[in-house]
């Protein structure tokens, strides 16, 4: 369960000892916890499929801790507390015409993580603070690129003095200067600035680690040549792409025919398909209430002729995840199939996550994993059961049932519906597809579902798709 109390506390000590359903001991919880904690506990769903307490990491669907999710959570909290985000037009940086390595250097400057000597000393690194190029002043971001007398000459030699100097007089930090250039200059000019800045930093590192440094003119020439080479390679790649595109034009007729076949197959997938002879098909779906904490699910069984056999709905007074709701729908439909003795049945769900989890090896300790484990056990005991994925458009009957289940107070079962098709069918479908099935009395909902379930699936679902 998600609830964590004292190390010696078990979740079962707060659950009423009932045989038919799990329920929180509200009186005991209110007597022990503050109101905010009580609300959090009572919102936690109790699954019959979960039999023992487990420590679950909520930031992963499988319930296991991962360094990736832990790091993301830490950074998110740190950004809220310490304003870790950096304001600025970041899209202007990524659009400039320059190699990715130069954009990465700009990004490091923006984020304040370039290892200048002043920054290294601030973080406890024992090193000199003076600039390794001019040996006159302390090396911070501003000095490394604009304050050093040697590096100022590089901008002049590169022909970028007119771009840099006016901004140095108006702005007082490196991030503002670079952002202003990326936003207001062309992407080619901004790319030249980025490449020159990268070469300045490379020359600085070469001086620190190898004791070799180039003159201002050599750095400027190197920057120009590297950028020209990168642009030439890019143009060659563009030319090759155009050549390949021209060659592919000769195959357009064959491609068009193949595409037409694929579209035809895709169209078939958007319609409910009858199962093979002597087989049944059970479509399942789940729905979350946007205005309450309810979760509803429904299932609908039809035979190889497309005729209605049975349907059912149920709901939970807690807001589950959509994957948990979909898994509960499959599990309940399978249990009903076993109790009814239905042989050879295909269960279809429009949740690819759940279907893939059922077919994958066991993993995780979450509530969802406990439900999936129960589904797998039923599949092992019933070799004539199959689980398949289907598109939402081919799952509209179960989808409608799931939405209706939210407004009902208890489990519902349908197995003997009259087929009184009427001219108002399309209007009924419109109501179902464009509203959330507002709460209404049981007879109204029963008539609504009777109209839907007793008509051919292909007509029902194609009508809803057209809306």
C-alpha cells in the first residue's frame, strides 16, 4: 500500500475485518491521525488482490525505486525551493547555426556550471584564481570571454567586434549578452559567436593542461575554419537527402498502393471484429470521473455472429490510475467468464500498457503489479483465454459501459436485453459520446445501454467515430 506509518505499524491494523470487501476502519484512523493525514489515508484504495504490506515508490509504475526517478524528484523539489530554473529564451539558443558542442558550451555558461577558476575555488577546489591566459585578473565567466585583454582581441580578429562591443557596454553579465545575441542576431551570426566562444574555452583549457596557447589571430582563424567545415558537411548531407528524395519519387506509385493497403488494414482495425466461430469476445474498458474520486469499468461479451451475450459494470469509490482501472476490468471479466463457464474467449482492452504488462515477465511490487499477477494466474489456469489490444474506436461498447458505471451506486449485470431498435438510436449515441453520462436513474441508464448493446457493433462504433 502507499500508506506509510510507524515502522511497527501494519496496514491491516487499520482495515475492518470483513469477509466480502476491504474497508478502512474510519473511527480508528480519525482517533490516531490529523485531518489532512486522515483524508490521505481514506483516499488510498484497498485492493483485494494485495495481501501484504509493501514499501512502494510512487514515482514509478512498477513500484520499485530507480535512481532516475529519484534524481528527477530531487531536482524538481530543488527547483521549487531554490529557484533552480534559469529564465530566458532557450529556444533561441537551440536554433542557432552551429555545432551541438558549441551550443552545449553556451548552455553551461547559461546554467552557471562552466568550471572557471573563481567557480572552482567557490566549490572548495584548491587552484589559482588568476586567468591562465593573461595572468592579470581573477578568471570568472565575464573575464574568461570578454574581460581578458587577449580574448578581447580574438573577437576583433574574428570580425565580431561590432556584434560584441555595444552589448558589453549595455549589459553586465555573460548570460545576458549571449541571450541577447541569440535572440536578435541571425542564426548565422549567433553561430559564429558560439563557435568563437567555444574556441576561446578550448584555448584556455589547452593552456591550463598542456601549457600551450594560440595567439588571438590563430584562435579566430581556427573558429572560422571549424564553422566553415561544419557548414560544408551540413550542406553535403542536405544534398544527399535531396538526391535520395528524388530517387524515391520513382517509387511513389508502388508506395501509394502499399499505403492504400495499409489504410485499408488500419480502417479494419478501427472497427470491432467478430471472433472466430465457437469463440466469444469480451471488450473491457475503464473510466475516471472528472468531478469525483470514482473509477468505473465495464465489459461486454459478444459471440462470433456479433450478437450480445452479456455485459457488466462495477465501480470503485477511490480514484485509481487508469492502468489499475483497466486491469480491474480485465480481472473482473475473466472471473465472470469462469463463473459462467464460457469457453474460448478473447479479452480486448484499449490499454496497451496493461496488455503489454500482462504479456511481459513479472516485475515490480505496485498495486497494479498485484492485479496483473492475478490475471496471469487465471490465464495459466484457463488456456482458452486470450488477451489482446484493440483501438479505442473498436472498443466503444465497453467504453460506454465504463462511463455509465461511474454514475451507478453498485455493480450491474446485463444478460437478457430486448432489441428494440428505434429511430432515436443515433441521438442516443450522440448523448453517450458527447457527455459524461450524467447521473440518471437506473431505468434510464438501462434503456440507454439496451439501445446500444442490442444493435450491431459495427454500426454503433462507426456511428460514434463519425460524430
